[in-house]
C-alpha cells in the first residue's frame, strides 16, 4: 500500500522501527484510522442520530457544554487532522521529490496541522462560551 | 490498482471536506444567528444530496482502510478480494441506510 512506502521489513517480514524509515508516521496513520473510526462513529451518532432535524446553535451548545461531548469532538478533530494531513503527505511524497523537499513539506504540514487543531478547538469552544470552565 | 486510486481520491475529497467543515462550523465564533443561517443553508436538498456523496466517500475509505488494516496484520491476504467485497458490502448497506434516513430532506 502506498502509505507503507518507507517501512522496512525484516527478513521475517515484520515492519521494523529503524530511524528514517517513516515507521512512526506509518503506524500512527493506522492508529489514528482506528481512533477516527471510533470517534467519528460516536460523533455521528451523538450529533445526527440522537437529535434529528435542522441543526441550531442551541442544540450544539447543549451538547458541547457537556465535557464528554466536548472531549469526543476534540479527539475527533485531533485524530482526523493528523490522519488527513499524514495521508496528504503520503500522496505528495509518492511524487518522489527528494529528501530536502520532503522534510520541508513535512514541516509545513505539521504547522498546518497544529494551526488547524488550535483553530478548531477555538471554534468548538465558541459553543461553550457561556460555560464556566472556559 | 483502482482500489488504491479510489482510496487516495476519496481520502483527498475527505481532506478537502474537512477543511470546509472546519470553516463552516467556525462561523459559530461570530454569532449564534450566523451559525443558524449557515445550518439552514445546508438543509437545501442539493446540499443534503451532496452529504450522501460525502457519506459514500467516508464508507468506501473506511471499508478499504479496514481491509488494509487486516492485511497489515497478516489477515486476509490470500482472500483479499473477498475481504474487499465483504467490507464494501457492509459499507453499501450503511450507505443505503443513510440514504433512507436522509430521503425526506432531499425530495
């Protein structure tokens, strides 16, 4: 698979964590995939199935003010931002740009990712503006 | 090869959607009224239909991703095609369920 481009295999066929092989990114892509599945399922259930009809500010406020829902949405944000940008990175790296450009692109994606999570957390917190724990 | 390509295509579509979703939801930072207006806009039938396309992309990407995860663990390598069609069928069932749920909002 494309996202296993750098994972080196031992003679026994197991992926080995040698530095510089992209093993961490490869593993985290799978970990975040499973986590995304869990949190996305929770998010969709809680947001759309438990409460049908047009979404209004008040409905969202009622949910996000509760720490559990806030946690689920925050985790979803963090996990998906990582998984998505890591995937975009895999697509870009497969164009074979050379090591220096690869490092630069990875750095840019990290900046975008962290900015995205921070911005998203502020957006999420906007729904809980009136609650005391912010 | 096509499955790999579709996995990438659906991934990019979903990544793009993620960015859009982030900015749409963040309209709540301005005011509750602006957020409600935006939410009403997304209840237009055309946009609800587009949501089904989004759901299809999510389900395909998840089903194939599940297959990749199984294969990475060494399971289902020889029965790859069966695993793929099995997971995809589960995805299609879910898509049908979602379509049924959203039908009233489109037509």
